C-alpha cells in the first residue's frame, strides 16, 4: 500500500481541543481514516456509510475481508437508522451497558454495506464511552466503523505508542488520547435470539448479562479449543494477539505452573534460547534466582484482574523489543473479566500445557495415625475452601492395607471427618514422583526420603508432629489440632 502522510496529534480527554478534533472529523467526513482512543482499545475509524473509506481500514490493517468491522454510534436514534429491529433484550442491554465496552449484533439495514459486515446479514454496533471517541462521532455526523487499530494478528493497541508502531504511514491521522482504561476489546454479544450469546468475552461478562436475563450462553467455539467448531464471530477464528516469539501457556495449579515454568526456563536457557516470563505480582519473587537474561514481566495483580486486562497487550507487545525466543505465561482465574483475559492469552498461545491439579502427599511412618489424619483434615479444609486439589498419604515403613488406628478414627469422627475406610500404603517412587508437594510429619522422615530417593528437593517439607501411636485419646486430639494448625499455616504457600 502507498505510504500516507500520517498526522500525529495529541488530545487531552479531560480538556478536549475542539480545533484538532474538528480536523479529525473532517478527515472522516471526507472519506479518510483516523485512529482514536476508546475505553477498550484504540480504533481505526472511517465513515461507516462510505464503502471506499471502509475499504481503507482493511488495507491499513491487512485485515482479511471476511472479518467484519464494528460500527460505533452515540445515540439510539442512530441505531434505528442502521438496523432492522432493536429486540427488547437489546434495549435492556443498552440501558445497562451503553455507553461502554459492549458490542451487540443486529440484523442490518441496506444502508450498511456488506463490506463492513464481511457479507453477513448482521452488523455489530457499539456505543463507546470514551469522550474523545464520542465527540469524534458527533462532530463527524456519521457512524464510525472501527476495528482495533493494530496490524492484523498483532495484539490490539492500548496506547498511542502501540498505534504508531503499527500504523504510521498507513492512516490519515492518529489521535494520542492516553492509555485505554480497560485494555481488552469489547464483549461481542448476539441478542438476535431468545437467549443472549457471548461471541467474544470482554469486560461485560456472562455473569453481568445473567443478572439481567437469568440466562446467557457462550458460543461453544470460545469454550472448546476444537478447531472444527466455527465461531459465530468471524474474528475469533484467527490466531491473534501474537507477539513475535512463541507463547506457551501453562494451565492448572499455580504452584505447578511456577515450578514448570522455572524448570522449562532452565531447559530453554541450556539450549541458548532467550526466555520471557509473564508473571503476576503474587508470583514474581519465585523467579528471582533464574538467569539475569530472562525477561520477567509482571502483568498485574491477581487480586485485581482489571490490572491484568489493562496491561496484557502492552506486556505481549513489549516482548517484541526484548527479542526473546519463547514466552512462558502463567494462566489466570477465568471468572469475570478473567474469561476475556484467558480468551486473549489462549489465542496468542501457540502451545498450551495442561498441568492439572496440585497433588499433596503426606508421609509418616506407618500411615495409620498422623498422615491419614493429615489427609482427612486437609481434604476437609479443601472442601470448605473450595480448593481443587488431590490429597493422599503413605508411610515409610507401612504395611499395605492396614486400618487406621482407632483413636485417629474416633478423634476425626468428632470433627465430622470419616477416615475409617483408609488403608495404609507403603511409599514408593511413583507416589513421590507424582506429588507436587510432599509433607512429612517430622524432619527425620524428610531426611530418610531425601537419602533414599532423588529429585525431591524443592517439593518436600516437614511438619513437626510427634507420633501419638499407642497413646491416649487426648494425645490424638491435640495431635489432630496441631496438624490442622500446620496445614493452615502453609496454605498461602500452596497458591491455590
Ligand atoms: P475488532 O474491531 O478488531 O475488535 O473486531 C471486531 C470483532 O467483532 C471481530 O471479532 C468480529 O468477528 C466481530 N464482529 C463484527 N461483526 C460481526 C457480526 N456481524 N457477527 C459476529 N461478529 C461480528
Ligand atoms: Mg481486532
């Protein structure tokens, strides 16, 4: 494509310079292209009612012509002119979420060209909240078609710097309006059927919509990674958001994730690869003693997932300039906006590693008193706290198939925990290998295991619980309390 002389301007969203914004609006009116900020990501805009102008969007992005654009409006009157019908559900959604990070799919009127909808009979419409975006639409006097302002396939731009990297010389104007608040593209929702269906997850979540209607579906293509299911939102079929380096996404327990990332990182370094790691505030320090060459980026705070959303694309892009060969990324809780974060990370990843649940193994001598009690107590705590982990126990000198001691059963019974069906197990290499965390009842047990078996360093720890074997009910009682206390003490380090 020919190089365009791109005009770069800056507008303060809290004190809009209307002279500059009017110039942007006249570019739109005259069939040109303007990149502007929105609360989600930067958009590459053109007059939605001008086919040739919309053509320029596809060209600038290198976007496949079968991936439709979103039309941006500022009033419900405008919506009426573009769509055949506004279903009741859409009115309710608009009332609640517009202006904001929500795009809805409607049956289109003829005024909307098939260029915008990529041949579909439906059109995607959004009413943005960002003041610059709204004023630009108002001054232009037309709806503005605008996909994300990135080169197709790259992470969407959340700052003017990202836009400049991709789009200088490809559009008429770039408006720098600061960083985008949300940082992920809008939720795309189909409201043409009886039940709203999420076609692309975003800040407006399934839970938010369920609160309005009781029901909300998600396009199966988003949930399953089966490539045979065709997504209803054409953009979802593409690999997306990709940094130059291969991105590997680790899924499963966080403790396992950190351990696997560290192990794999060392392996890549051995093969002379430069490694990047996507960590969180909660996990950053675990990677401290890796090689200095490793580029570690904290994407945000797990307790405040919006920080992760806001920074994600910036972090993905930043790896391009640090020239890493491979990026190893943690996963995030997929509730709320986490669903959108995991959707984008999933699309950016070229490989996913499923690590499964955390496996904890308690070890004592005979596996009839302390370790079965620990197993029972931790299972009870896990059930109450909703931890999805596997817990088992074994003994260093156990006889396979012995019953637990009577006092152990009685004491736990009083706590509402039934270990009467437990059968003792003699420890073996496989059990130790499969465990992510081995907790022995005393330091002696730990030393014996370290002497007899290899590769236990880093995953073995010990409590300090003396053997109650053959002692009174009261001794078992205080033993069980000690065990509970010790388990609660380590629970933070389990990173569940
Ligand atoms: P972007 O503006 O780059 O975030 O991309 C627009 C998104 O909206 C893409 O994922 C499209 O697939 C989706 N979209 C646009 N129009 C429609 C439509 N008529 N039906 C379903 N999805 C659409
Ligand atoms: Mg996009």
